[in-house]
């Protein structure tokens, strides 16, 4: 009986096992089918995702091309004022590669800038209000730049403000033109004033000079008294020279335009200073290009070039008792360009906006009237030219005519 029972149990167990095995194979086949379907779905989804990613990449590249085509500086910042996108104009103006801009704030890009720009960003983000016509002065790797900035809230697809988007224009050239216009107007108004003053001073100076010469020739004068009269005459002559400079500054003297060669005029000015330059250990290097003839007042231009040479000599000698002066000439489009480059101390930044002001001088009393560069500026303007001090040159002073 036990044997028969065991046999029956065995048969039942075997039958049950076969049923389970059959069910397992059935489920396994269903699983394999589901796996195949899932792989197909994943493959389709991956393909669709890659297609979407490629389309987004193309759209992003198209957007960047559009941004780079704009002459305006365009940038997008997150809520932490970090730049997350910038166009080529932005990178060109500040002299950095776009990859070195992304992820940085303006304070990090411009170390001397205060945190007020971050405050502006916070105001735009929190208040959702644009901030317009903000003028900023930037110290960049390519020099000082002036920009005018408009900033707006930057929103996501749901309308939530997630940062700021900015548009800026480089107005550096405009600022320079405005400064030149102000300078021209200032010089013109002062010129009208000093012309009258100069004419009024000429008469009494002539009287003082004439009577001093008469007194000097008197036989009864003692040696000490004669020396004092000579000093009076010297002071009178100095005053007369200043008056003549004032008259030239006021542009009342007529210019005589003739055909001339600029290189020759510079050489003549150097010849006049040759012995003094050698005495003061000033080495002069000339890099002259072949130039076309041009209409100019030779005497006035010679005075201008002489003034630049003297100023360079004075600056270098007073600092180092020696120096090097490079004079370059070349043609650029329709302009003849002359550069005077010295290795002296240069002009401090705080003084650069005053150098063309009448009577402004850094020389000792009695060694300069402060009219030199003012006169140069006026003469160059009369010759339909421009006069610049190169702010980017840091190894001395560089004037460009």
C-alpha cells in the first residue's frame, strides 16, 4: 500500500511539474516577446530622442549664427548673474573667446567693476522690469570701452523669469567723437576770447619793450640797474612770445597751403633739434614710408612736429637723462599717418583729458606755457586732420597725427 501511494504521489507530482514547466515556458515566451517589444520601443524612443537632440542642436546653432550676425552685443544671464550665452560681438568688444565668457559674471570678467551690475540684474529678475540706457565704462584686455546696455527679464516656456537678457552697443568711438567735439568747441570759444586779449596786450608790451631799450642804453645806469633792465626786456620778450602763441591759437593767422612732402618737413624739424638731441642722449629712429605729396602750411606743420620732438625730449631727459624716439610715417587709405613714440614716463591717465587744454602744462614754471599741444591740435584741424594720444600704449607716450 505504501508503495502504491508513493507511486500515485509521484505520478501526481510529475504531472504537476510538467504543468508548471509548460506554464513557465509559456510565460518565458511571453517575456521574450515583451522584451523584443520593449527593445523595439526603446530603439524607437532613442532614435526619436536623438532626432530631437539633433534638431535642437541645429536650432541652437542657427540661433547662435543669428546672434553672431548682430552688430549689437547680446548676452543671456541666469538668476545668479552668470552668463550662459553670448554672441561674437560681445566677445570681440571685450577681447575674450566666447568659451572664456560662459559661466562668468561681469564682475569676474571686469575685475575693477563694482557689484552694481549684479544689483541691476537682481532688479530686472525680481521686479520683472527692464533697465534701459545704462552707460558702463569697461576696462578690457583690448583697452577701455564705453557701452550702453538694455536689460530685460528672461522667461522660460511657462513665463517664469529665470534670468536676464541684455543688448549692448559699443559707443567708444562716439564718446571719443563727443570729447573731440567738446574740445573743439572749448578751443573755439577760448580762441575768440584770447584773440582780443592778445591784441590788447601787444600795445603795452611794445611800450614797455621800447622804453626799456631806451633806458638800457642810458650811460648813467649802473651795472646792477642795467642787469635789471635786461631782465625786464627778457620778460617782455617772453610775454610777446606768449601773445604771438595766443594769436596763433586763436587761428587769426593766415595759413599758406603749398604742395609739400611730410617726410621732408619732419627731417627739417629734426635738423633744428639735432645738436640738442645728441647733447641730451636722445636717439632718434626714423621709419619713413614713401608718401604722396599733400597740401600743407610747411611752417605751421614744422612747428607741430618740432613741438612733439621737444616734448618727447623733455619727458625722457627729465626722467632718465636719455631716451629713444621713434618717428613713423605711412599711408592709410586717404590719410598720411605720423606717429611719435618715445620710451619716457608717458602721460598719467588722470591727465590725458587735459593735455589739449590751453595753459595746462606739467613742466616747471618758465619752461612751458601749456599752449604747445593746443596749437598743434588747432593746426592739425586746419589741415583737416586728427590728433590722438594712444591710450593703449604703455611703454611711454605715443601721439598719432
